[in-house]
């Protein structure tokens, strides 16, 4: 009969998905379902399903924890796969209660397929290999009707390679080894590379006293010889053989566990009471079981290594987050501390340069203008650093802004520098004012960064145009174009990265920190718009950004910060 898979879930889509996944698993199984706990207990008691798929969100008073405990109390040993909509469900708690796997909804075919494959392999193994060992005098002679050693090996292979817990893998292999060979007892030892000793890791029907002391040196003994030669050893006869002090056997079979060309352990079965010798057929099947074990052990170790690396990466990521938060806090504090004295110095220099404070000779006034430009450069660096040191979405405060006034104010501030460089600046605005929803200070900073770049990269006699238009009923677009040096095609996508310079050499012609465009894009994206560029080397660049129209305010509430 095919295995019976019982689904306990109020969501009717779950059993349908299981039935649809059946062809993907390569196995046949029947699916039955119940929507709540009481009906589920009744069905389980009467039908003893082979596998239970249980929802963590059941209608009624019973929790999934109570359901699992109830199944175990009723003697149901079927594997349980827990499905849940709760991303925060404690997987550790579920595994401690004996749940085999935890899957999160919405369930997908590939994930469900792998979980079912693994669980059904476990079901098949449990059907073939009994969970309890017979007493020595009741040792099984031959396979159950309809089964062969190949069937058992197939079940063992699917079972152990579907497991990830190393101790469970080793226990399964020894259990199967005893079953396959009709041995009285068996054990599996793994090699400790450092001490060069074989250490007992799993055993069947061996006394606790022997198990606690069973450590064998590879320098001598039968097990050590198997490790050295990498070949099985078969012992048998009426005479007893001493494996270890007080541990005598009449017949024994040792096979090596190999992976990547080296021996990592020994799998052994023996008879202490019976003089029945093991056969070469037993040896072949035990070697096959050992091969499965070696593969599963290696997979388990690799998985554990991945888990350890993932845990280390998670710790490192948390530390980086903490470091990043500390760095952000330091940058914000430092930037704010710099901004105050810079504003004070700028104001004082402005008053000196205009003569508002005192009469200043013409030659001194020229020097003050140079100081003004350098202070303005420092103020821009501080503003861009502040903009990038914290999420822009958390700092913008939007209001109704007349776009033309914002543009004209930004252009007026840079007109003197443009004229000095022989650059013509033109503003092209529609006759009807465009109202946008923006943070006036930060949107002005974006325009300033784009205009500063346009002035810096335009040649003498160049042209800079700033235009604005309403694209539709939601968006307005601002366009800043220049006739400057342009950007190479392979670097256009990188100009918005922090600290990126088109010419990053120590002898570059144009200065700058590489923060202006990065800050501009983050500010615009925080407004719900986008900033892009089209450029041709030697022919200039066109930067475009969008802002929402003021009457589209309800449509951008998701990213407004008041």
C-alpha cells in the first residue's frame, strides 16, 4: 500500500498542493485531510498515517504544540512536517518537540517536494528496518517476504542521505548494518585525526560499560588494520577473538568508511554467542551501507560547516551594522559640529567682502572671494555627507513648493561663478507655475549639486540649460543639461555611487569628493522620484529628475515624512 499522508490544515489549498506535488517526488502516496484538531485526532487514532503535515495556525483551541504532543502520547510515530504563515515561529521549539521539518507559507513546489522526499524516505526506512532490536536468540534469519538486501540498501540510502543530524545518521547506519547481516550487535567508530584513535559514535546491542570505554588505537588491532589498509576484514570460527579487554567475539566483519580517498572510520558487526560466520555477501552489502554512511557524514559535515559560516556571517553582519550605526552617528555629529563654525565663518567673510563690516581694499576683497568659494565647497561637502549619513526618507519634510522659484534661486546662487568661467546659464520654465511636493532645502541641494557639476565640467563659452515641465497629472520633470566633457559610456552607471570619480587618478583635472550625485539621487528617491543621466563624451550631459506634483499628495503618502 502507498504511504498515507495526512494533512491537518484549515487551508484547503494545502492538500491540493500536496497532491499536485506527488509526481515531482517520484513516489506514490495517498492524501487525506482534516480542517481542525479534534477530527485530526480521531482520524490518526483510526488510520495511523505514515506522514503528518500539520498547520501551525489551526482553527479552534488546540495549538500545534498540543497536537504534536497528543500524537506522540497516542503512540503515533509518523514524521511531522509543520507548515506556518508565521515567519517568526521558533523552529528550534518545533524541532525539540520532534517535528521533522518546518515550511513557511506560501508553499512552493520545489520546497515541498524536497521535504516530502526526505520524509517519505524515512517512512520507507521505518517500514523495512524495525525500530527495536531483537534479542540475540531471536535474530532474524532472512528478509521479510517480498524484500531483498537491495530493497533494504535502497531504503537505507534514501533515509541516511536525507538526514542532516550526524548522530541520527550514524545510529541509522549501525541499526541497518545489524539488520542486514543478522548480527547480534554492531558499532561505528570515527577516526580522530589528532589522536589517531577510533572513537565509538554509534552502537547497537553493546553494553554501556563497553561503549563508554571503546577507543581503539590505529597503530594496532583489527580496526586499526582496516584504517591502515582501507580493506575489509572478515573473522569467523569457533575460537573467540579479543577486540578489547572483556570484549570477545566469535565472528566479526569490519569495513572501512571512505570519503575523498581516505578512511574516516570503521563499521563493524559481530556475534558473541553464535559461531555463525559472516559471508562475502554480507561484506558486500555492509560495504555499500558504509559508503552511504560516508557520503551522509560528509554531507552532514559540509552542512554544519555552512551553518557555522552562516552563523559567523550573521555575527559579522550584526557587528558591521553596529559599526555602521556608530560611524553614521559620528559623521552626523562631526558634520553638525563643522556646519556651525562654517556658517559663522561664511557670514563673517561675506560681510567683509561686501564692505558691510568695514571698508576693505580691492586686493583683499579678491582674496576674500577665493575664501568664500572654498568655504562654499566645504559647506557642500558637509551637506552631502549629512545627506548620505542617514536615510533621506527619515529627514525630508515635504511642502508645496513652486518649482520655478526653487530653480531660479539655485541658478542665481551660481550665476556669478558661471559668468566668471564664461558659461551661459539659461532657465526655461513654462508660463504656468508648477507646484511640487518637496522638501525645499533638500530639493534645492539636489539642484545645487547638479548645477555645480555642470559649471565644473563645462568649458569656457559653454551653455547650461535648466528646464522644467509637467509630465502628466502626477509628475514634474527637471532637466539640467550642459555642453561639458561628458561621461564615458562604461562609467555612466557608476556616477551615482558614493565616492566615485570619473577620473579617479591622483592627477585628475577636476576636484570633488564624489558625494554630490550620490546624495542627489538618494534625496530624489526619498521623494518618490528618480534621477538619471544621458551623456556623450565631448558633447555634454543631461541630468533629469522627477518630483510629484503637489496635487498628487495622497499618492505619495507612503514616503512622506512630516
